[in-house]
């Protein structure tokens, strides 16, 4: 059986490390979250983020404009938050309704209040290796690898997926840790062969169980970022998720085949319970880092 890279102990360690830093500050760090409309999944993500703030002693504010809000109204709200000194970090919950110019909205957040690290200025800092807020999910994966002492330096890492929020920043963060990095995507020829060359394989695709055992080199570390809901009993059964399905009427599965990976990998992060718990911990890390910077604490 491979080593299971559980996210919860890593999250606990990260949050425990932040608590004394928050306590030392002259005021609580402040995070503002903008949630447009009433998408239930986004609503749940935002509730989880606000709860994490409360547990850590971070001041949080939630703005909830209706789905009919305009790009201009959002830009105005962000401008106000940009100028409020007690707000250190601003998060715009994605996705925004289709009539909103999402890129314009994300780029309106002041780079030094960019809770998610998505602003092009901060992406530039990542490329240049300078300190700045980092995209939370890939930053959490680096923490996961380090916690479990998976060597990165000099290893061959393959990232499947090139999105702005996971794949691309993931590749840059692995490069900064001295991995030799390959990025794959939907146009990659011979995906299985590319993946089999990996010491560390990161799957951030959004296609359930696409990465089967024949994509994985014996002894590799496999990090599964994808999360998809399975609502077909037979498929859940095929993927070894019959028990979850019987209990919940649905099952969560990653991009990596959960049975296949166990036969080949030396270590892997499960779905759920692997990468997922780390994303909010890294949001808290970005928020505390920004508060320290704003308050002149080094
Ligand atoms: P996107 O849809 O933005 O990107 C998916 C990427 O996968 C694209 O680069 C796409 O290639 C590539 N891809 C799609 N199909 C294939 C294929 N058949 N072969 C190879 N590559 C393929 O997704 P995200 O990056 O936002 O998210 C990826 C997954 O991670 C999703 O399941 C999402 O739910 C999950 N996620 C989980 C988080 C967590 O906290 N656990 C946080 C964020 C995301 P191309 O560019 O060519 O189209």
C-alpha cells in the first residue's frame, strides 16, 4: 500500500503556525470576501472561508451583491476595499456571472491585497521568484510535499493541467523548488508516456479517474487535485467508491483512478481529504502575510 498523503495534519500544522503570528499583530488581519449571486457551491466555499477566519482570529467581511450586479458596481466596491486600511486581503469568489468582466474585476484588486494570488503582478512575482501572495491550491500542494518529506529538488515533476489557478502556478512553484517540470494539457501527445516519466505527478484536469495505473511510474508520488461528483452507482462501484455512494447517494472522485494508483504509486493524495483541506489554510497564510506586510512586521 502506498503512503496516503492526508491534508488535514498539514492544514493543522499551517494554522497552528499562523496563530501566534496573528496574536502578535496590533490589530486582527482583515479579509473581505465578495460573493456575487446565490450559487450554493460558492456560498458553501465562502462560509468555510469565513469560519476559518473566525477560528484563527482574522476579521472577515462578506459582501453579497445580487447576481444582477454590474461590472462597474463591483469595481467600485473593490476600489472602496482597496482604500480601507483594516482590510489586508480581498477575495472575489469565482465563478462570476457571465455578464461580468471577470478578468477586469480580478485585476481591480490591489496587488498587495490579492488574497488568491491571481493578479498578474503577483503571477509576475511568482515567475521572478519574489515574495508575494501565491495561488492557494498549488501553494498548499508544495506544503503537502514538504510535510511528508517528498523530495522535489532535482526530481522530474509532471503537471497535467495549465489553468491560471492550478496548473501554471503549480509548475512555477515546482520549478522554484528545483524540480525539472513538464506541463501537459489537452493537446499533449502521448499523455500517458509523459506522465510515466514523473517522480511527482500532479493531476489538475477535472476529468474523473482519467489518470489510470498505466500513467504512473512505479514508486511515483501522485497528487490528485481534481474533484468531480459521481452520481452513477455503477461508476462509483467501478471506482471503489460504492461505500461512499451507498452512504451519501453520491461520491467524490479525483482525476486519478483511486484503485489503479494504489497498485503503482509510492505515495498519493486521496480525494477527498488530500489537497482539498489545504486551500483555505493557504488563503489564511496569504492573509496573515499581507497583514504583517501592511503593519510593518517582518
Ligand atoms: P480547468 O478546467 O481550468 O483546467 C483544466 C486543465 O486540464 C486544462 O489545462 C486542460 O487543458 C486540461 N485537460 C482537460 N482535459 C484534458 C485531457 N483529456 N488530457 C490532458 N489535459 C486535459 O480546471 P482547474 O485547473 O480550475 O481545476 C482542475 C481540477 O481541480 C478540477 O476538478 C477542480 O474542481 C479541481 N480543483 C480543486 C481544488 C481543491 O482545492 N482541491 C482547487 C481548484 C481546482 P487545455 O488547457 O488544453 O484545455
